[in-house]
């Protein structure tokens, strides 16, 4: 098992790395060359900028029981098909029950934007979101360890 972080614009990179080190789990950061996120003791994979380049790198490194930290529903859907786990920066654990509705919601939002409707951006990150993420990640790790 390893944790792979979709690190471009990920607000929980350092929290994830800390937890991975505490649990002695391999952690990999994947980012494009516009971001180059380097942390001591963690492998960083830097890819060229381009549509889905980071996603392709993550998919190629993902194995069953890995955890992928991403806010990309499309990527989450693919890694679920590889028997891996996904979690977003707010602690939402992706699964076969919620991924379809999340993808549909993303699709509808894109249709609205294409039609000229304005959608709101994300709110300012809160301490509660960070706490919820850490709690969910620790619970996910515990659940995976029970099944391995």
C-alpha cells in the first residue's frame, strides 16, 4: 500500500505526508512542472504540463489498495476500477456508491458554465475541513489494514 497525492492545488499535501511517515507508508507526490512540490523523504514525480498528464502518471503508479488523494472525480473513478481507494481534501472517501453522482454533478456544472451560467468557486478552507480529512484518512488506513 502507498499513498499517492495529486498535488497540484492540494491543500492537504503536508498533512498527508505527516500521516504517511507516522504510519510508515510510502508516499508519492505527483505534480506538473509548473508546481514542482518537493518534500524531504518523499518521492516526487514531476510531469510536463498538459491535459491529464498528472492523472496518467498517477494511474500508472496505482495498484490495488493504494490511496489516492485527489479532488478529480474522473481520476477517482479510474482508480476505483483498479481496486484502489480515493479520498478528497475534505475527507470524502470515493466509492462505487457516490462516484456516479459526483461525476453527474460535475457534468451538470460544466453544462451550466458552457451555457453562460456563473458557478461559485470553493469557500475558504477551514480548520474543520482539515480535521475531517485527517480523521477520514486515518479511518481509511485502518479499514484497509483490516482487509489486507
